[in-house]
């Protein structure tokens, strides 16, 4: 594999963890091969001189160089949601990276996917999808360039319709339960909320 | 006078409002309102003054974050009071209200650890009690406002933030009492980060059995440890190698990354068909081909040499090979002893034991029967699973919300595809918006009549074209039949020419299959459907109609004409001839598909880009390609009886087709612009594979086995009245040899041959379906009631918040008056 000594040690450490304690694999929806593959991809982004590779935090900009995330309009939100760093800068260590892959994997439950989708779409992190969040979401969906944007009138109408359809308790926002209710009726969600490394 | 919550915190921008700030979490309504009531009429200087001053500075910032929510709740009041609701002006909610709004449990349930822990505490509790997934009414504690989330929410509302440790402890307690599998499933399903889950698991294991985990560490020597690690390392390398070999994984990822889930579903369907054929091939190979290959029968003298044409026509050299029905012997194959080939039924060598015998005709009958039966089960199972995924009880239609929330395909990686997808989304959203708005407009009667006429004309064209095709196939097949009869009577005919002429009918059918869908597309373009899904369904319906009718005519030709009087065309073995026909049809279909893909799509792209001047490449027509796959598979299924090696041909064909299609799609096509409901279409395709395709094939095969007399001089069923009698005879023989097994024979006679059993079975089936449909109706009613209930809860909430706000306003007013009085004095 062309690994250095330190990389091989960490790989062995990981194997030890994975095989003897079966720690990570049980907590995620990934298979052992997927975890190893994820480790290989993660390792490529860690600078060569780092010793303790599993604990190293990759900055958000480095994560965004992954081809699977580069072109995605939600890439920054994804990093911020899965990051457990104290300064909330979107940096990911290996555990966070596995969390990300697990939530986007084939076998993750609808619950997990809808939970994380909600958090990704909640741009202002206030726990619900307000008008502002929905507007940003639609802009991400339509590309945000001038000729693909909706006119302000259309945007207002669109958001009014969305709220009318999904806001059951009529408080002007879509909370997690309402979001999950809409998602549960949409059979395409599970197949589209997937990232494969 | 310190309140229960710390109001002296500086209100920094939006940071306070984030529920991740867990000190502010779960400051409850109860506490606040209770305090307000206690404070009552006391007019001492409240911190609210301080709060008020601060809030005036910051409310503008807060307002920008909260105007939306404030607006929603505030709409009613503003109209009543006639206040301005300009969102840029500072929102009149006080920041205490804001703080409470932000920490409302319905907003934090997704984020705060405490809420998630208590939610999962309740889930584990239910698992422990092994109760049903829906909580019963008894489990709700009594409250004046019974709410749906009551069973989870009460715990959050009452406990404060300091009891998160307690919640975690209680959850760990519950987890310990679950079985290992349940525990892991629960841990896996929690939306917490891996670090937190590791912590929970560590705590659970700590209390569990602290000794066993340490005993797993090999304590012996370092050498042993390294050996184990080395073994594991090589095992993982092997596993990752296998993973990389996973059929077409990388190619499929590229296609999905560029075209999205819709086009990917076509390739996944191809993969599914490949697995069906592999299964069929394995079964026929193991049970039919292999035994027969080990005991080859005597061959007729005139065995022609191999020519290139044989690959396409399947005749000539291939006629007397394992490939076709005619090669298979009808007797019991016995293991030769003393090096002799002894394959006749009459003489029974002494050195044989009965166990080594292999009854070929029985094996043939049962293999075909069992493989069809198992394929049927697999198809019905996958159809029902797919149907269950895409069918939704709730009738309320929320297309826009669903579209916005679930339409972004995270699999798409390529930048240009992402841009394309964004453009598509924009167009589709605008279209759906226009549709929603336009629904109210009614078309005039003149317009409606005109549309009806256009539709009628289009359908007339399509049905006429289909009928024309069917008639032409019928007459052409009759013509070919007569031609064969004529050449059969002639003495000296060029065998190559004869073979080539046999290719005419397949070529015609493939040509019609290629051209007519184009005509259907033209008709659909003329009709200008409003809704793209209706358009897809209509196209599917027309194509299906064409293929089903053509196949029906062909089956009549084979089973009704050829099989009825095989001596007319000098056929010794009509089954081999039918097998060859099917082989020819498959190969011709493949050749035409290849030509169409390689040249047709390329030419169409050049044509549309250069001549028509469109900037885009043509879209990949998923529905049509899938129907082509289903058509080929139907042919393969019909042909298995007559040619046991046909699944192998189909496998090779599908493999080649995959690579050709992938390269063609990459070069010539783009993702479909119309919205494509993937799971619905996948369900439809599986259903089409099951119902017209597999059902038709099995009806054909069953009819052949049941009522057509097999040819008398070839194949495993010669000297039998029908193929079915092979099974019957075996049962009779069994009965003769072991009288105890007469029960089996009787059961067989009743079940298979008595129609009464079928009626009873069908009746029970219908009753069960009716029962389930009633259950679904009831659930729909419950959903409607619950939605009303939630709306009323929302009204409650609005009322309480506005009451809270008015209490604050009153206090503010009173304290302001007090202050002005104080300062005045």
C-alpha cells in the first residue's frame, strides 16, 4: 500500500480496534471494508508528518477537496453538522468522518437520515426550518446563479406553499417532526441521500 | 432578586439562540409562568428592566433571525392591534420570550443531547417491555393537554439541564438490560456522534462484565499477537479486494455521479436481470447439462460442420448439441461399469446400484418446474418489497415540500451534472408552482373537445400501428412457414440459404420493435401532455401493448403452427426448432440493440446538435430501454424449456450490453430533464417483469407441458403423451414400489388436479386483501384526525406565547411607570 511506518502502525491499531473490540463498526452502519476504505481516504488528507493520525482534525477546506463533496452545494453545512470540534469550524476527525459516511450509507435508517438532513438544511442552527432556511435551501437546490434563481415573487409563493403543505401546527416553521413526516412520505429520499466513497 | 434563569448574560447576536448552548435549554414554560404568577402584582425592580434596556439594543439583530417565526405567530395579533408588521422593524417579542421560544422542546428535540437521550430512554423502555412500537394510551401520564409527544416530552420539560447525567445514567441502565443485538441496534440508530456513542457503550460495558473484555486481549506472547494481526491484515486486504471486484461498482458510481439515480436505476435493473439468469443457468447446468454431458447419446450420422452463420442462426452444427432439447436422452442414465457406455433402459447391468441412476426426463421436468417456481417467489417477494417502499397511505398531496426536501441527489459528483441538476430543479419547481396555481383555471369546453380529439387521434394512430405490426408479423410468419414447407419438399436445397431465410422473421420483428416506439414518441409529442408522469405512463402502456401482442402472435406461430404439425416442414424435432427460433430472436434483438446504440444514438446526437441546433445532448430514454430488457428476458424464459443453455446466452448478452450502454450513455446522452420518480418507476418495472413478462412465459411453458405432445424421436419426453406425464408416471411408480407413499399420490391428485382447492385458496386470498384494505382505510381516518389535533395544539401554543408576551408587556409598562415616578421624585 506504500504506507509509512507510522501509517502502518495506525492501520494496525485500527485493525486491532476493529477486530478485537469491534468498536467502531458496531456503532455505525458501515461494513468493515467500508471503514478501512474510509480510513485510506481519510489518511490521504492527513499531512505526512502527523503521528497520531486517528485523532488528527482535518480542516473543512481539506475535507471539501474530496471529489464526493466538492461540487455539492451543501458541503459546508455537512461539515459543520458532523463536526464535533469545540470551535465549530467544520473540521472533522476520523470519528466524525465515519459518522458522516454512516449517515449517508446504504443501510442507515430513515430516522438517522432524516435527522441529519434536517440539521443540514437548518442553515441558522435554530432547530427549525424557518422562511430564511427554506429560502437558502431552495437557492442551493436551484444553483444560486442569476438565471436559475426564482424571482422573489415565485420564492415567496413557493415557501408559502411548502409551509402550507408541511407545517401542521401552523407556527410558521417546519420542525423536526413535521420534516420527518414529509420525508416519510417521500420514497425517493432514502436513495438520494447517499454518498458512496 | 435573582430569577431562575440568568438574565445577566450578555445577549450576543445569534449565539444565544442556538440550542446547542445547553445552559439555556429546557428553561420551561412552567417555571417561567409559575414565577410570573408568583411575582404577581409586586412592583419591585425586576431584572426585566435591565433586560429591556439591553434588549432594545440587540433586538434588531435578534429580529433578523426570528422575524420569520415571530411573524408566523404574530400575524394574528398584529391584525387585531393594527400594528405595523414591517419585518425590518424590531420585533416586539421580548428577548426572554425569544429565549424560551428558541429552547422550546419541539425545536431542540433534534439537537440537544438531553432530548435525544430521553427519547431513546423511552424507546429502550419499550423494548424492554416488548410493547408495540406505537405507545398505548395507558402509557401517557395524565395531563390536561394530552399531546402526541407526551410520552417523550414530559421528561424533558420537567427535568432541568443538570439532570442530563441522570438521563444518561438511566439510558445506560436500560441498555444494559437489553440483549446484545438490541443494544447494538439501538446504539447504532441514535443520532449522536460516534464519540458520545463510544462513551455510552463504554459505560454499559463497564458495568456489564468488566472481566470478559480484557480476557479477549491475547495476553500470551507478542509473537502470537503479531500473527493474529497479520492474519487479520491479510483477511482485510482480501475483503477489500473482493469489495473492489464487486460487480461494476466503480462504473455504476460514475454513472450515478454523472446522471443521477434515474439512469442508474436502469443499470441496476440490468444487474438484477443478470442475477436471475445466473441463477437459472446454474440450476439447468447442474441438473441437466452436466449429467447429460457425462453421458453423451449416440449422434446421427449427418452432423454438419461449424460455419459462422451458426452463431447467429443457432442451427447447423449446434442442432445436435447440449444446447437444445433434442440432445437430451429420455431414459435413466446409469453409471457405466467396466468402461462401457451403457445407456439403454432395457438392459440392466449387474454391477449397478439403483442409487447411481439419474432419470433424465424426470430431472428435466422438475428442474424447469422448480426454477420457474423459485423465480416466481423471488419476483413476487421483490415486487412486494418495492411496492411497500413506494406506496403511501396518506393521501394528502405535498408535492412541493417533498420535492424541495428530498430531491437533491447527493450521489451526483461531477460539477457539470450538479449544474444540470440545479437547472432541472429550477425548471421543475417553476413548472410545479405553475401547475399548482393553474389548477384553479378551468379549460373551456371547446378546448377540452379539441384536446379529446387530439388524444383520440394519437391513440388511433398507435393502436392502428400496433395492429398493423401484428398482422404483418402473422402473415409473414405464415409466408415463411409455407416457404419452409416448399423447400422441405424439394430435394436439393442449399442449407446455408435455408438458414439465412430463417433469419428473416426475427429481423422483421426486431425492426418493428425499433421503429414503432419512435412513432409513439411522435404521437406523444403531438399530444402535448401537461403532466410528465402521465406522459411516461402512456408511453409505457403503448410500448407494452406492442410487445405483448407481437409476442402473443409469435407464441401462436410456434406452438399453434409449428408444434401442431411438425412433419409439414420435415421436422424431426419441433422443440429443437422452436429453441433455435428463440435463440435467433434473442441474437437478432441483441444485434439490433447494438446497432441502435452504437449508431442510432450517435447519429441522433449529431443530428440534434448540428441540424436541429439544440445545445443539449438527447436524454436517455429509461422506460424504453427497460422495456427492451424485459422483452428479451421474456424470450429467455420462454426458451429455457426448449434450450437449457439459453440463460448462458442471455448472460453473455447482458454483460456485453452493459458495457456498450455505459459507454454510449457517457458519450451521447444526458440525464432526463423531466422529473423522474425513481422508486415508483422501479416498482413499475419489477411489476412489469412479474406480470406480463414472467406470467406470460410461465403460461406458455405450462401450456406446452400440459397439452402439446412432445416429438416422438428426440428429447427426454419421447414416448410420452404430454411432458407432464413424466411427473405423473414417477408418482405412479413410487406408489407401485412403496404402497405407503400412496398418500403422496393422493395428495398430488387432489391438489394439482382438483380445481376446488384453487377456488378455496383464491377465496381466502381475497378475504385477506379485503381485510387489509379496511385496515388501511381506518388508518387514513386516524391520520386525518391527528392532523386536526396537531393544528389545535398549535393554536394553544400561540395563545400561551402571546399571553406570556402580554404579561411581559404589562410588567414593562408598570416598571416604566415606576421608574419615571422614581426619577421624578
